[in-house]
C-alpha cells in the first residue's frame, strides 16, 4: 500500500496543504496515510473526525480525468463531441432534479472521481473555513487514506493513535440528503479441498477429486441466496473464484448480511457444509477459513448515539431532508466502526459512481460542505 503512486503524490500534496492551513500534528507515512488535527478552543465537546479516501476506482476506463462543468437544461448532454459520448436523459432520469443547475461531469472517457475527491475537497474547504474560528469548535481530526476501493485497506491500516476521535464521518458516495447508518456485515471465506491424486490405471477407489469436492460444496448453497437474486436488506453468499489442480482446490467466497445474527448463522453454515463434505469424503480434507472484513456500523452507533444525533441536527440546520439508506457494501467507516470508532456516512452529492456517467451537481456538493461545517459548529452545543 498504496497500490498506485498517484495516491502517494496526492497524500504529500494534502499534507503540505494541511500544514498551510494551520493543522497540527500533520503526519504522512510511507503507506500514504495522512492525518492531522485542527485544534479548537472549545472544551468539553466530542472529538470529531472526518475521513476520505485517496484512491479512485479502476473499472477499465481512462485513468486521466478531465472534469467539466455543464449546465443542465433538461436536454441530452454531450460529454464528448469528438467521441460522440452523450448523457441521454431517457437513460438517466436521475438527472431530472438538477434541471437548471450546474453539474460536474467527466469528459465521458473516465469516471468523474467525485468518489472520493469530492469528500477531500469538502474536508479541505471545511478546514479553510474554520481558520480563525478556533473559539467556535473543538478539536477536529482528519484522515486521508488509500485503497478504499480494493478492500478498505487504508482504514484497516490507519493507526488509531493518529486519529484519536470519539466518532467520525465518512463523506462518500450518496446523493443529496442520503446518509448511511447501516451497512453490511462482511466476511471472506477461503475453502480448501485436498483430494487424493492417482494415475487412471490405479484410480478406481483411490482418486479423490478436489474439484468435484468444491462443486459438491457449492451445490449445498441456495442458488437464489446470491447478489443477483437479493436486494434491500437481504444478505447473500457470493462465490468469487475457484482454483484447482489434481491435489487441491481453493474456493473464495464472501458473506454479506445486515443482521448480526443472520451473519453469524451464515458463517456457521459454511462450517456445517464443510463438515458434511468431510463425512462424504473421509479420505479427503476440507478446511474452511472465514474472517470478518468489516461490520455493520449500526451496532457501534448504538454504543455512542452522539454521532448519529449530531448528523441529524446538522441536516436540519442546513435544511436538507435526511434520506437514510441501508448500504449494500462498506465504507471506510465500516472498517473504523469495527475498530471502535462509530463512523456514519453522509453524501458528497454525487450520483452514478463507478460509471462514465458519474456526475456531481454543484448545489448538492455545496450542501455536503454545509453539513460538515454544521457538524463542527453544533458539536459543542447541547441539543435543544
Ligand atoms: Zn468511495
């Protein structure tokens, strides 16, 4: 880590800018994790954190991002005349609410990368707005971490001694008003099947085929308990990869569920199916290794209700209607929550992440900043 050199460059740039903004204890490590503390003079108030990720998802589009601001009038938008790339309103009704607004797009050859550069901008602008206002807020911790898109790696690696806040916020994904107080519990499993190899001359009654053991394992799972057949708050098993030779097969799978108990039952099911296979193949060997990846932030939000309460007060203050969503995924906040820092998420204002049609309405982007600002200002004030 980081998985790309661009993240190191961006991290160094941000560390310099943080110092220019008067942020204390700015630290940048070789993993491209940047942290700092905007000191405030208000005492007796929670220590708040903001965290954003440095990386941009790689979905095989151009790595060069050329953003542009277009005014949306209600007509189809040409993103790239040379390559004839258009955003057709018939295919993208989600843009309708932004008729008459300025909207940031890529040039159609790449993602926009508002996920998560919009959040970095919000946090840096927030810090510049807080300059000279030390009397109005307490300590505000910031962190920029790499490699969120490839498994929340930065948030897992972040030294919490450098991000010692009571609770924090990610500003990731999500359109205007959306906030995320709940997400998947996640685990990854690697199932190893060892068979017995033999030459066909002497295979009868001897050979145990690890590939067929893996097939039998998969056959024990409901074919509709998968991402392609589930939605909303339903969980799933997802078989990701199978590697096999005559001696051994490795099956990678992931487990997702919102409900803590159902999540545990899913992990138990894996072990139970493995046990069934051991009985069916007494000369084979089955090993199920399952490890948690991240947790539903809802469980930690219950432990410290301040993070959520403050978020709702901030929304109210800036006049944004909260739209809570259950996220079928995880953010860096899910990794931090699993490590004891309750970290809900609120909107950047962007839509269509991980797509060439990702866009960011300027007005929604500004509201994201207003929410962040309100959080800092309201933290010291007792709720009415
Ligand atoms: Zn993101």
